[in-house]
């Protein structure tokens, strides 16, 4: 009976991992450490595109189309140029 407990203990310890920051033991399925909040890289998924594809391209496109129209005021030209600039910044966000 003692051997069964020892085998069970070894199996559960083998299925645990140690946090590299705080050295705390967590389960093998954990995505982050409960002690320090460290995210385990094997459980992290790729970052979503977020604003890089959501807001950047439409701002750039609409700003460019406004700039291509012939009769627009100076204020509208400045606003369209700002839209193009912000759209480029959001589109090429390095996140």
C-alpha cells in the first residue's frame, strides 16, 4: 500500500511545473503562476490582431479617399491627413 502512495506522489509531482520567477510549484495545465502572475510560454496563444487590423486600415483608407476628392476645405484636408497618419500608426502597430 505504501508503494501505491509513493507512485501516486511521484506521478503528481511529475505533472507539476516550477515557476521560473518565484520557484512556486503549479499544475502542469496552469497558464500562469498564482504567486507572481508569470505567464507560461507553452500556454500562451498568439496575440490577437486588435487595433492593428481593426482601426488602422479603415482610417487610412477613408483619409486617403477624402484627400483624393477635389473641393475640400483646409480643415477637412488637415482632418483627412490626420486620419491617414493615425491609420498608418495603428496599422503598423508592432504589438
